[in-house]
C-alpha cells in the first residue's frame, strides 16, 4: 500500500475504532490516537481497567478496516 495513501486514510479515521492487519499476521483493534508519516498509534481496549497502546509502522500495514461499535 502506498504510504501517503495509508497515512491519509488513517488521518481520516483518527479517534475512531479500526482493525489493522500487519504483514506479519498480527491484527490489532483499537482507536487511532496518533498518525505520523512513519507510524500509527492505537489505543487498545483491554478487559481490565488498563488501556494499552501499540505503535505500528506504516510499511508493516497490510490492511485497515473501520469498526462499527454499538
């Protein structure tokens, strides 16, 4: 995926819930907290009271799917 294209897509969905699939096969679901030209930061919701954050490099992203939370 073109890095500029994926960066623009992630900026459009900032603050919303997404699922990001990486080239290595990992799938991360969370809300986008930060987007740069190198990475995206996701706030993951855990079952406990703590929230975790994961940083994914743009060149490692295979796909992005917007999630509908009810």
